[in-house]
C-alpha cells in the first residue's frame, strides 16, 4: 500500500509516495533490492521509538528521514551501504527511506546531507 508523506526541509515542501511497510518488510527494508527498482519505504510506529537501523545488504546509498507524528523532521542522514548500526539522536514515530537512484533525483539534490 502506498502513502503520500509530506514534509518541509530547508524551506521547501516535499511530497514522497512511499510503500508502507508491514512487519515482514520492516525486517528487510531495502536489503537485496536493486538500485534501479528501489522505491521509498515508510515505517510507521504506534508510539515513538528509537530503533537502530542498518544498511547491511543494501548495495546503494539512501536517505533516511526520521519524522515525528506531524511529519516534522527529527533527523536526516545519507546512509552508505553496509553500515551495521545507525541510530537517530531522538525517538521518532516514522522513518522514511528514499533510495538514491535516478528516479528520486530530488532526494539526491536536496535531501542528501553533506
């Protein structure tokens, strides 16, 4: 199921159509996905969490955006392949993973932190 996620970053508004992840997809995320076919993923939680994520077996970089319940950005990071542990500084309610590929050029241009 797809869901539109809207948020503001650096004075610009973004709308991302992301695949909502169920419990099975939460475990695998972007792992073993081909870069060309990868689509944004949305992980939603009932209450704020502070889970670690990883990029093991993700063969391309992606942007991770941790959001609160009102889609306000808590933290944003460019994640490189094969990192064993990534954790935001604060709890979050949603996690948006946007693959850095040709289809999501806006993520590369605007959302990739240096």
